[in-house]
């Protein structure tokens, strides 16, 4: 049995028995052995899962580390080593081996993507030089144009190679966030926005519980297809998976614009259940405006929806949101901007808690005369 695997298992035994000094001594000796590749150290440091990992997995972990520290050249070298090696002992299941192969292809695509990105940057810099040197002689212009043409060919080449690698992930289940987004970026660069949309949509369908997948699709639609109906569908899924996400406010805004206030209000209540929104003015402003309109229109269906939401919270929201301490805290945190937040909170409190409550009375101490007059006018219709 080769020396290195024996040492790995020896170190593993020391670690499992908490014999740290002996394990450290072996590690210190191993890293000094000139084996001709820096990935030796990385393989030694992956002791924790050595019995469940094959060499290809370890090397890909090392590639991830190299990319993290910006050593793209060494990462490419290691990936080439993985492709050249044959006859490695398979200590994983067939399914895991298949997953490892897909992961290897994905990392390879990521490296091609980085090469594409590098040439893209060089191309943009060359174009900037061309624009800034219009007075250059014809020979210089010809040379720069030749450079641009060469870079464009390289960009297209690496783009296609990366796409080919990423394309294999479409039908294989898994969390491929970093690779899928790069795939969509490459397709968009080629002006294939519909293909990029299809990639992101397919990723959502394959990973319905992955919050990021739906965010990628929504942000893509927002940028490239602002009128696409899929935006609201993506946001509704995001709101279901993460009720406190800031994109819930985007969903509420779209629903209100479409006249669907009754769907927006429960989302706002759920959002404000989370402490991270206690002192943020925007959701309270949207909520106060919704409640004001509902009470003005006197729609029984919408009023009933408010009551349903409030009934679930009337036992704890008053002490959670509507206290003197909360007013003072908001004022202290937001300084001059605190008045607007306090105003909208008082408006919400008036509508759901009743106009004659201590919070509204305390809030008026911090408001201007104009704000007090408007507040009283708006909540006068409250019970």
C-alpha cells in the first residue's frame, strides 16, 4: 500500500482518539515531502471524510479553494490532472460517482467561464483604448482591431465550452446555483435571453424549494422581461418560502398596482411579524396606505381579511410593535426620519387596534401638527 494513504489513515486514527500532537507531527512531515504538486497538502487536510471520498472529489474541493484565493492558473492545472488520471479506486456508490462526474464537469465549465470573463475584460479595455486613441496611425488601429478580433474569437470559444459543461446539469437534480447563473449570463451575452430564461425556469422546476432559484428567475425577468407574468408567480413562491424576504415588498407593490389589495395585506402582516422590519418605514407605509384605502372603500370582504389577520396577532402585536418604548427606540435609531415611521405605525395601530389607544396618543407627541391633523382625519372612521 502506498505511503501517503497509510499516513492518511494513521492521522485519521489519531484524530478520532483526540491524539492531536501525533497527528500534527505527521502533517508537518507530509507537507515537507516534495511530491511535485501542491494538492498533496490539500488531500491531507481532507481527513474528515477520507473514507467516503474519492480522489476526484478531493481535488475538486481543492479547485474550489484555489478559485476562492484567485489562483485560476493552478485551478486549471489541477482540473487537467483530474481528467488525465485513470484507474482510481472507486470507494463511492454508483450514484455518488455519477454526481461527482457532473460536479467535475460543472467546475470545468466554471473555469472556462472565468477564461471567458478574462477575455471579455481585455476586449472591453482594448475597445476603450481604441475609442481614446482616434488620432493613432493606421498601423496602430489595425493592430488593435486585430487584437479585438482575436479576443472575440477566444471569448466565443470559451463561452461555448463553458455552456457545453453547464448544459449537462439541466436534467440532473441538485443545487447548482453558481453554475446555473453563469450559464444564464453566457446565454444573455449571446443575446439568447429566451434560452437563459428557459434555463432558469427549468432550474426552479427542478428545485421548487430552493429560494435562490426563484430569486434568479425573478431578477432575470425584472431586467429582461419586465412585463412578463412570471414575475408575480416567482415572487409568490419567494414569499411562501421566505415570508420576511425584502422581495415580498416587490410582490405587494405589484399586487396593489393590479388592484389586489386583499392579497397584499396578509403578506404585509406576515412580513411585519419579523423583528428585522420593526423599524423599517417602507412596509409600515405600504400597510397604512392599504388599510386607509380599505376603510375608505368599506369593502366587507377586505375588512374581513384585515380582521382575520389581526385576530391571529391581537394577543402579541400590541406589546411587540405598539409600545411607548418602541416609539422612543424608533426615534432614537432613526433621528429625524423616525417621525415618518412613527406616523405610519400609529396609522396602522389606529386601524387594527382602535383609534383610542395609548400608542396613538404617545405617537402624537412626536408628530408635527400637520401629521397629527392628518392622522386624526384618517383614523376617525376606525371603531
